């Protein structure tokens, strides 16, 4: 018997008992819809976690610390960073230098120094290896990165740095320009043009009798605001680490500050950052750095923990959804068993006419699989509708959520990927076929003569 004949025969048999078929299919619809929706909630949780982690920082970035209190542990030095840089799959490694001796920093703009920018050097001015700034991941808005040809005190400014310059001779709020749109949607220009105006950086002492160090700085680029990188991308400055250290050493010298350099004369750093070529290598690099005795932190560590929690939640939700599908499977088995008892004479005639046993079994398996397939397709379609409604309601009631940079993050309660839709239909079809297996075996064991005689 051809497959097309079996399919037609199975479809005709399902149509003959529409009421029973519809009720059985309805059970599969509920079961499929339950398991798909439960899994979709888990997918939404995973997506939400990934979005949150990505908003927290670059997934290929590792921060290295030296929190080990052991006296034998080597501090983070240029030598250590060179060893990390030499590791496989490391794109760039650089210290993040923030002076602990420089305090208040003022930058005057304009030929007369009319406008002032004030900041705390620990947050506002960051030093890095000049050659690493490009690879670190700062996003340029305009201008360029630093090059080896740049003279000392060439810097890159944060996106809103120009708006931090105030006119100290005016009263608030007229002493500054807001970097955000006004009631007419217009963003006003700042007082200064960082690329054209003369800029003088002043390292001012806290002590009344201290001496101020002045350096002329040149801005060659502006980076996009990114709080994952640091405050410097908002309203600070990024410079070559050697320039920042030169400024610090001159400040220490003229103000006669006592510095305890310890036994090791090498320059040491509180932290460093490492950028890996691809996220899949992050764990390997973290392991290698920690084997050196240093502590690390990376957004991927949070992602791994969240993925484990999400997998547990998905298993629980899938288990709850499977209960409904189990009930549907029992219903399919019951329907097929009843169908076999009602069609004993039909089965007997088919055997007498020489129909092969495998074809009789295949006919009943196709009927049960057909019930599962139809229920799966309808269940998945309803799941998409419910998912759309839930997400629409969530957005309307909960409102938008924001990441660390103030960007809007869409709220999802349910996400049904294509693979889940196909898996739902395939699984329900398989459950249908599995549920009909025992009844189908009973059908082929019925004696032809007994079936015809006792009908």
C-alpha cells in the first residue's frame, strides 16, 4: 500500500469521527500551547539577561585586579601586562591609570581662560597605553585616536566634556549650557570648541600653600558616552599614560610630596583591562590570568551564572508544560483504543483481503500522529498569539526599561524562536505517534476470522 493511500485512509478515518477527533486534538492543542509558552517564558528570561549583561559592559573585556594579600604575589606591573598581552587570543592589555596624588583638576578654555572645567582626576582623567586606546573599544564620534606622532598632552575628550565648561562670572543656571534638548528639541552649542580653543590643564593642590602645575592640552578626538567604560567617556579626558605620570611626578616634585615606593621600584597598577579577540575565548583567558594569581571580573561570569539559573527555570517550566501534553497523550491512546474496538470488522476484512500487517499498523500510527500534528500546529499558532498579547500588555503596563547608558530596552514576557515552533510541532507529532503505538500493535494482533464473526 502506498504512503499516499495510507494518508488518505487515515484522514478519512479521522473525519468519520469528527467529534472525538476534535476533542482529542483540543487536548494536544492545550498541551502543546502549555509547553511552548512555558519554554518561551524561559527564552524571554534568557534574552533579558543577555541584554542586561551586554548593557553592563563589553563581553570580550576582562578587568584584572590584585586583591591577593600574599607578600609573595607580584603586583600588576608593565612586565605582568606584557605577559598577559602575549597570551593567545588576547587583543590588547593595558593598565587603567588614575593618579592617587593629583587631586583637583581645572581646564581653562579660550585665550583668556574665561571658561572652566573642574573635575576629580581619579574619575575625570584616565591614562592608558597610547597604542591600546584604539583597540580598547572606545567609540569615536569625531576626530581620531592618539598616535605615536602625537606630542605630550594630546588627549581624547568624552562626549559631553565641552558642556562641562562653565562661565564662573555668571550666576547659575546661566553659567553653563545644558547638553540635552530644550523644550523646542534644540541642543545648544557649548561655550567652547574643544578642537579649536586653547586648553590649559591645571593640577591644583588641596593645600593652601601648594603649587599648581599647568600643561597645554590638545583634543584630537571625541568618544561616545559609555558608562561601561567609565566617567571619562561622558565628561572626562583620555590621555597617554606616560603623559599623566609625567604630570603626576612633576606635581609631586614641586609640592615635595613624600611617596613610599616600597621595595619594588617598578611601576605598579591597581587594575588593568584585557580585551579578548572573541567572547568564546574569554573563559580560557580568565583561567590563565587567575593561574598567575590575579583576580578578574568580566560580564561573562555574570552571564554564565544567569544561564545556569535560566536553564533550571526552563526545565521547571518545561516540566509543568509537559504535564498537559502527557494528559493529551493519554487521551490519544484512549481514542485510538476505542477506534480499534469499533473497527474490528474493518481490520479483519483488511487482513482477509491480504493487507500486510505493517500497513495496518502504519495506518493507526498515522492517525495518532495526525492528531498530534494538527494539535501541534494549532497549539503553536495560539502560542504566537498569546505571546504577542503578553508582550503588548507588558510594554503597556510596565513601561520601557533602560540600560546603564539610558538606552531603552524592550520588555519581553514571551519569546518564541523559530526552532521552538518547529520543535513544538515535531514533539506533539512524536507524542501522538508514541501514544498510538500500543493500540496499533493490538490492532495487528486481532484475528481476522474472530473479528468478522464477532462484529
